């Protein structure tokens, strides 16, 4: 089983939409997929669950009677020093081979204790190890339960302690990139932050006792590449080929701001010869329809006007191609 995160410091790059549609493509390719909503904003969970279901789930998540079903319910005993992780059952989505560990706004409380636990890891304290790896253990248990081929984390647009714990648990990460300058600039933070996290975790593992080290994640996420998302084609005399213009900016920025930072640690963190995984166009009105039905763009046949079927099929084919490339690159 492989773990993958879609990660960019910049919000609004289509990360959750990509997660949903890549998961669908992988499931259509015969893979069993576990989705982990590790973003306290819960965008992935709210995509799949209707508001009443989500509201009930969040109301129960902080109870101490074992009724909680969110990620916070699972890590809460560890975060509050009351025991090990609690078991939660992943939700099967739409009868597919896709399962979800629901997110929770209270994951922010878990994130609050992670900086201290990070320092405790450097002090070789078991409590620090337990808190830092709690979410990873929840994902591992769920993946084993459903016999997952791949686990995909959805994370928030930041370089905080929660994302650090998630990325270090992953085998690989992908970067969604939108066609705007802020998205490009954020790539600098992505490469620099992950490189530092890897280096720091390597130091933590080195000073840990052999028995503790065996319980820690490897902390060496390899870079699968980037996906360009939601290009908007503008007309005008200065926009003859906007796709080519943005590609000319994105590719070198990824190379210089992510690939080089990781290669400086270990060239093995860059297992691919090329950095681009694929690109996705802006499908405009299909996105809210997919949100309404809680399905991938390519699964909207029969749910939208027939005049949109060509776009639906195009979306399905685009993500199928990305899914095949992810399978190839990640060795799924």
C-alpha cells in the first residue's frame, strides 16, 4: 500500500477536486482507495456527505463514549493523553472501492499539540512519537481493514505541523499548480519546507532507540510531479497561447524550487525523469454539479443535461490518463 498527498502551500488550486477525481480514476482502474481528510476545513468530507450527515458526525466527534467517527475521534485519546488511537470505520462511498476517513474541524486541536510533540521527539520522549504518528496509525489501521492499494491524504494549504506529520507519513506527494503567480510562488515554500521536514525527521530517527525507531514512519516522501489544474483560456492580443506561457513558467519553477531542494538531500526522492504528471482543464459548470451529487466529474452521465456529456467524457478521459500515470509512477 502506498500513501500519497496532494500538497501546495497555496489554496484555490483545485486540490480537493483533483483528489476526488484521481481517486475515482484509480478505483476505475481496479484499485482500492482510502481517502483521508486531514484538512480541518473538511472540504473532502463535505464533498461526499450531505449536510445533515456531516452535522451529525461532527456533533458526535468529541464524545467520550466511542460514538465518534471522524479523524479527531480517532486521535483524540492520544492528543489528550488518555490512551491510544480509537478505532473508526472508513465509509464506503457510492458503492465503489473508495473509502473515506472523515475530517473534522477539531483536528485543529490535534494540530495545536503537534509542535510540542515534535520537540519531544527530539528529546526522545515516547509521548512525542505517539502524538506525531497518531494520524498515520489511524490511516494504517483503516487501510489494512479495507485492504487498500493506495491511501490519499487531502491536506490544507499551509506548511503547518499537521501537514508536516502527514507528508512525512507519505511515500509520495504531488503538487497541484494553478495558472497564477501566487500558486507559482508557493512552490518555493513547498520544496523548502518538505526538505527541512525530511532532514529534521532523519535526525529524530537517528537518535531514537531501535525499538522506538521501528514504530516511526520513514519520513522520506518522494516527488511524483505536478498537475496543472483549471487553466482558464483568456482571449486577447497578449494571450495567443496561455497554456504554453504558463507551462514555460511552471516547469522551471518546479525544477528549481522543489526538485533541486529534494535532490540536495537524496536524488532517490526524485524517482521520475519528468516532473509533469498531467493537466486538467477548467470544466466550468460540471464542478458544482459534481459537488451536488458527490461524484467525480466523469461520473455525471445521467445526472446532468445530455448536452454536457461530451465534457463529462472528456473529464473522465483526462483523469483516467492522470490515474494511469500515478499508478505507473507510484508503482501501484
